């Protein structure tokens, strides 16, 4: 069967993600970045990030998504964010524990777009166990309240896993109680610490869909989720740079690709990397028709397709149409290597 591909292509990115730091004030069991204080010395400094903002503004990037680690953990983050918010539509992902009322008012004054806060359970004991820090649940909720009171749009995010699946409705209800209008439920990715504890956290595809199907949304609440039929492949439109300046296309590809470092080459040189162009093409061996019609692209997430199949054009096993018997609770052994590459990989 001929490969399916996207019928469109961007000449340059309109959206870009920045993983501002791989340090954090928490110690999450499932941290995708495997955050560590030791990483701080190798990260881009404020001047280097500032030059990069100038570069992507000139390219015409309009949307900037900023995450970590924990961005607010770096002392130079607020000046960076103020500069970014003046030139781009900004979203920031945070654990919320460092957001004081004063910080929230500052975020309002610099016109931050949306702040997304990770909230792993409605129960403090479950959230704090996952984050590894007692009191983190209470501080995250306080941060959400402070930002909502300041007039900032806040959305919550929950990575669905075995430790919190029974509390999923409670998570939605807590978000509603706090005053949040959009609550996200995210799939887990086998990255960082999470992949080494995958058996402890992972659910089957049926278990994940059952939890999602059982949710009852309060009036006025919007659910954001990335399972069928919302299983998009955003590689065609996205770009991402990690804390060290590596162009990685998407934060969920961080362990699999490196298109070049922005300290040594221009971002557009990394944009033209052959693998990057291939992933943007959307060429896949199979596609879910209903997801393709709703998302405008094909084959689902390339990160999870590669993780479970070791091939860039493989179908995404998190899609129930494309799964075809893959047990999502079991990772391929090659994935647990420090620099994972499948046995059959040629690139």
C-alpha cells in the first residue's frame, strides 16, 4: 500500500516549543526530562535565549509554548517570559508551586496568554507521592487560585497513569471547583524517568479509554485529550528547542532526534534536516480515517509510534484503530538504552 502523507507543508514554523530548563524544584517519579541540578551549567543562558527569540520573531513564529523542567525554577525566567510575551502568543506549562499572588499579577501585567498547571490527582497524598515533595499539591492549587484571581486563563493537565486513573473524575471535579474551564488529560510517554518505571505507571489502551469514557464534565468545562478521535500528528507544524539549544522538533521526541544546535547553526538550518522534513511530510504506512479528518494529519503521534515500533512511519499504538494488539504496558527493551535506537534503525 502506498504511504499516506499530508497534503500541505510549511516553509517555516508558526509554532515553537521551548524547554527552558531541565531543572526543577520537584522530584517527579515520571519526569520526562529527568531533571537534575547538574544540568543547569549546560543550559542556554539568558543572552543566548534572548538572541533566539530575536531569530524566531524574524522568522514569523507567532505562538510560543514554554515548559521545562520547571521554568519558574530558573531565576532568569521572568525577564525571558516578559520579552517573549511582548512578541508571541505565549503558553507556559508549570507545576504551579512557585506561583505567588505577586507572580500571578506580574504574569497578568506582561500579558501571558495561558498557563497550564500539572495536577496529577485530586488527592494530595497521590499528587505528592508522584511529585516526591510533600505539600506540592496544596501549593499547586494555591498557584492556580492566585492566577485565576489575577485574571489569567489557567488550564490543568493530568498525565493519566495507574496511580491516578481511579481519581480521574475527582481531578475534573477539582479543576471545576478551582474555577478552571479547560482540563487536560494527557497520555504517558516513555521518556526520562517514566520509561524506567513504565510497568508501575502504564495502563492498557482499553483501561485508558474506559477512564476517559466514564468522565462526566461539569457544565462549562472543556476536556482536552489526545486519544482517538483527537489523535493528531503535529510534527508537520511544530518545532522545539531543548534547554541546551538542540532542535528536536517536538518535546516528546527529545530522546530520539537532534537536528542541530542553535548555538552553532541557524534554526532554519535545523528545520531543513532530512529527518525533520520527513516527519513534517506526514508519510505513514497507515492512518486512522476519523482522526485524520478531525486533526488534518495522519498516523498519530510519531514519538509513540517510534517508541513502540522503532520506525518513523509506523502507526501510533495509542490510537485504538491503529493499535492492532500492541500491549502498551510493555516497552521494547531497546527503548531503555541511554540513547535509544531500535535494532533495525538506519537513521
